[in-house]
C-alpha cells in the first residue's frame, strides 16, 4: 500500500491532521505520522519506506532524499521550498512541489501583528506610533505581499510595491503604487515588508546600502527568511540609525547582539507566520490532494523541480 508520511517537526493543528488523513486514506493510501521529532535519525528511519512525504520547514536534504528509497513525491505544505534539495530530488526522479498561496493570509496577518507590537513599543505603555498615513513598501508582490497590501490599505497606509516579476499594470490595478527599482522602494517607505524567497540571488541582499535609504521611522518587517538579511548590515543599522526597528518571524543568527536594542527589536521564538488552523488546513489538505492527484493521475501541477 502507498505510504504517505506527514513529517512535521512543528505539527499542524489537529483538525488539519485529521482531514489530511481522511484524504490520504480515502485514496486507499496509508498515512504515517512523525511530529515533533528531535533527531535526524528519526527522520531517516521514518522516510525509509514511504512513497510520498508532506513537510513544512522540515529539512529534506540529500541525506533524507537518498534515505527515502521508495520516494516518488515530496510536497512542502507552504510557499518557500528552500528547505528541499531540489537537485537531489531531481537526480532521484522525485517530484517536489509546494502549495503556493495556501498559508499567505496567516503570514500577512502576523506581519501586521508585529508591526503594531513594534509601533506601540512592545505594548510597554509608552507613547508609540500609528500605522495610518505611513508608507509601506512590499518587497515582492506575490501571494503574501498582496494580502499585506490589502490589510495595509485598511489601516490607511500608503502602499508601494517592487517586484521585477510582476507587471506594473497588475500592481496598479490593485490600487498599489508601483516602483521600478528596489532602491526607490526603500527610499520612499518607512515600513518595508519582505516577501522574497531565499535563493542564491536574494541571500544577504538586504544590506546597509538598501536599509540606510529608508526614511526616518524605518521599520523592517521580515516574515520571509532570515537568510535574505545581511546581518552585519543589520547590526550597523541598529548602531547608526537610532530610529531603526526590526521585527521578524525568524530569529536572526545575531539575536544575542540585538536584545540590547529592546523595543527596537523583536523576533518570534519559533517561526509562526503560517501557524493558524486555517493555514494548516489550507496548506495541509492541498498537499495531500496534490499527492493523491500525482500518484493516481500523474498530475504535476505545482512541481518546483524539473
Ligand atoms: C512558508 O514558506 O510557507 C512559510 O515560511 C511557513 O513555514 P512553516 O510551514 O514552517 O510554518
């Protein structure tokens, strides 16, 4: 019987797990569950005899993919697939997919939660700032960026977006100000919300040159990936720009050096942007359906390796 492993160090909500099992079992497959694991050995054992795997930010590197001798498909229930070694998957003839858009609203809402927390001095009671009439720049206008844009409009913010992969008219038809260069985005916006993936081009691309262009009241919001930030530049911004604030859904490697900046810095202890029942259900069920459709009908929609 085809075995589908749900491999989640950070588990989905119960309601999502139950529905994922229903979809897999209804297809005549068996669900195997490994949650909250604490060692790679547990992972290597669990993947050994399964045909399909659903993961979240769980690392599917060469070792994991090679250990999964029967693997046909791995689905990242979420957007970013930088945790999958795509070359190894391709070499082993394994299809890798993501579930784009399924958890985007949850991430966008968290970005605003963190922006409010930052603007109101971590709720310490001291006078803070309102988001209304502030400028916000979306660094990438994909699924999450679009939700952030809509919420920002509700807050009365002035919204800008930069995305070299999205046409000017597609940004403008949503009532968002288009900018053609990333430098212009950072120069115009007090709030920058990052929505770029982590890849060879973007890693460490958010550097001092860019950040120092931000106007007074600069706040960088990172619900994307820590790897896109150049942390030397980040520390330099804290030291040289006393107005600069950073909120992140991923703890930076230099977190111990940032704690002293108190209300100018906040990072969630564990990435939680997509950690809502709704996002878990949307992404988890999409992943389960994609696996069934691939194994039964060869449907490769959402494949990210070729
Ligand atoms: C994503 O890429 O979809 C988000 O970063 C969510 O990651 P998570 O599933 O590990 O919470």
